[in-house]
C-alpha cells in the first residue's frame, strides 16, 4: 500500500507543478482536468503526509525516552503518535477503496406510488418534498422532468434531475421501497394505514456516454397538463420518446419548449439504457433501478417511516431515528452517512478476504 501511496504523492506534486506553470493557463480545458485530478487525490495525499509526519514524531519521541527529564512527555507523545498512525492507516484504506465511477454524476430520480392507493400517492409526494429539501440544503439544483399527479395532490409517478457536486454518491443509497405507517387525513376512524412508494436513483448519462441510434428512437409530441386537466399547455411541447429496440418510454413535459423537453428526455433515456446495460453485464450490479425497486410490495422495504411513533428505521443497517419531522424536512445526512459507512465497511471486508 505504501508504494501506491508514494506514487500518488508524486503524482500530486507533478500536478502542483503543472498548475503553477503559467503556460498551463493557456488551455482552460487542461486546467479544469488538472484541478479535477488534484481534488480527487487531495484527501488521500493529505492523510498520507500526516501519517508520515506522525511516523517521524514517533521516532523523535522514541529517541527522547532516554532523557530522564523528557522521558515521561516522550512516552505520552509516543503513545499518541502510535494511535494516530493506526487511525490514519484505517482512513487510508477507506480512501484507497475503488471509487464508483458514477459518484460525481448528477442524478435521475424516479418516485412512484406503490401499495396503498391514494395514501401511497400522497406519500410519494412527501418523498419528493423530502428529497427536494435535502437537495436545496446541499445547494443542488432540482428540475422536474415529468409528474403524474392525483386529484388530491398525490403523485402517481415523478421523474426529476438533481444536479450538484456528489449528488449520486449521496443519493444512490435511496433506491428501493419506502414504507409509511400513518393515519391518513381521509381516515375518520383514526386507523393507521401502511403504504409504500418506490424510489429509483440512476446516474445521469449524457447521450455521448451511451450510444443511441437516432433511428431507434421514436418521438411523439403532446400537450402537457397537470392533475385533472389543469395547467393545459396550448402547444404540443411535451415529448414522449420510445426506444424501439428495448421498449423503454420516457416522457418530459415540465419545460416550456419542445426542444428543452426533448433534451431532458434524451438524458433520462440515456441513463435508463445505461442502467439496463449494466444489469445485463453483471447480475450483481445493485445500485440501479430494477434490482432495488422491486414490485413495491411491503416486504421489500428498505426504510419505514412510522408517524405515530415519530420513528424512521432503515432496515439495511438497523438504524432507527426518532425525528421523523426533521427527516421529512430533508434532514437525511445521518441516515446516508450510516449507509455510506456500512458500504465502506463491507467493501473493506471484501478486500481483506480477497
């Protein structure tokens, strides 16, 4: 591992030299590329240099142990340096884990009502609000692509694009069936209902990332409308794309122009085709939509939102939080941090076994 860390440190030094060279700034694309690579290396190189410094501190403390006046202080410094070196060793193991190549991408998120009728649709609306607030708190941009609403303000299905630094790396753990237990507003008897909604998270792919033959895509245009025929657009600006070889259908009707809707629909189509190809290549590819969402049945849940108890439980890591109002207002970091840590631990274990 030390050989690899030394090589990364040397590469970081080369990048610093290149970025400090005046001629580099004549090529903006090169500057962006070098800055991106430097940012990717920064955390691991910083930890490696801190560890090297603590190794030197350890040797200095050991040398001072022979001095009667400094022995006690040297022993304390020796113990602390040894502890720091071990902690940095673990940190470096995590930092050196293979990166998901899609972690830096934007997100295509799909939310669909599952089991539970109108209450499921209202819960899907709540999930949309929750993720929108989380994105806003992190400074990400949210763009609706398509939404199919119910008369009571619920959502049958919705797709949106979330743009921002690290969006996929944070939200990829949200794919799956979400279960809610609460008393619906329409329930006069006060009975608790159980409903579900499914969430799919895909890395956003550009058309250049996925080869799509234009002849394979049929485009249909129609007038966009909201629930119950509201907000009817007088022009046919909404777009439906049909990928004929796979039967994949994507709709986008949130933008004002047909061109904008087509552009966004093509990005979503590219992401869906990418996902399908990944599943074809590897049956173990579980971060994508079909392998995690399932049918929406209650026994496939990844998380439960229990309103009467004020409880949110993520069943994959056994984490329970009693702050449902905060979670529904987008306070998801504690849950996502736990999922990311569990993922790291699992990958570390797999690496050690191999």
